[in-house]
């Protein structure tokens, strides 16, 4: 969603069939200009990325993982949209 600096990375475990994921995705697209330059949201396919799901203990879609430069989880939360991503990466 953002092309800014990669200092804050958030993985968004998204499923095409998930209504709340679709709504969150629309929120990110509509608010793309409000995403801080140092935050990058990477959409991860919940159905196909089994290794990433296992690594972060993801058990259902619409889950976010804020990771450090080495890919280690800093914070994990379920649900939400752009506002939660901004608040959880401060």
C-alpha cells in the first residue's frame, strides 16, 4: 500500500473471501495518503502463505503482525484498519 521507507513493516493476513478483510483493504486504499511514510503494509494471502502463518502463529484471517527488520514479531493484533495500524506502529 505504501512505497515509503521500510522501517516499520506490517503484515496484513488477508483472504479474498473474508468480508472484514475486504473492508479493511478498501480502508487502506482510500486512506493510502494517510499512511505514514515510515510504515509499509504488506498484504499476505492467508490461504497460501502457510509458512508465514506458522511462523507468526496466525490462526485466522484479518490479523496484523508488526515486524522488525529481521522479521521478528513486535506486535500481533486481530481486526482493524488503517487507524489501528498507525496506532500500533507508534
